[in-house]
């Protein structure tokens, strides 16, 4: 990585590895690999380096947020785009990891969670996030990276 290139972490939580086949009427037909390519292109437009990850395990997401926090402390982090999936609605740990590392984090959802089941209407992460995006489909990932570039 060049001396002054900042990094964007794009982190994806449970079941997002199923994108493309999982409820396409809700999440679309693009795969997670398609989303990664969109993020590569968006980061390229802004001169960011990209770290793109997915895990079905809450602790793995916490660990990546901690790693992003270390880059933040070194002045090397542009920010984090987190689609925590269902952990959005359950995870105090992800809230605390975000607050505990002082990172710039954008909470992202492919769907408009506020137009869906009531249990999706609360986020444990939003109060620790710089911004929240939902409902733009997978385009939201590139839009979130564009948003980080403007911060
Ligand atoms: O829209 C999305 O990207 C989010 C993805 C999930 O897997 C759900 O559990 C969330 O409730 C919504």
C-alpha cells in the first residue's frame, strides 16, 4: 500500500455469502463477488485501498472492527462500511466495538429495513455509526464508499 493510501473496510455479516440466491426479490440477483467488484471500482475512484470481508460469526466481525481501529489509530483508515446482516438487530458487541475504536463507520443495508418486519426496525449499531444507509440495493455499498470520501 502506498504511504498515503487510506483503507476502507467493507464488512458483511451472516447470510450475505448467499447473495444472488437468497430472497432475490429483497436482496437482488447480484452475488457477494459482484458487490466486492463494485467496491473495488468505488475505492479505485477515490484512491482508497479495500479490505472486503464476510463472516457468519459475530466475533469475526468484531475482530475486523478492532483491526480497522488499529489502522484508524495510525491515520490509515478512511472508514468502515458494515452490513452486519441480522447482527444489526442483536449485537451489543458490534456497537461496543465501533464505539471502542472511534472509527468512522457507515451502517449499510441492501433492503429498506424500516419497510420490513418490526424486528428489523431497531439497530444496535446505528447509535455508534456516522451514517446509516438502507434501501439502495447493492448500489448502496459504492454510495457508502463515496460518502466516506466526502467525510
Ligand atoms: O438489507 C440488508 O442488507 C440486511 C441483511 C440481512 O441479512 C438482514 O438480516 C437485515 O435485516 C437486512
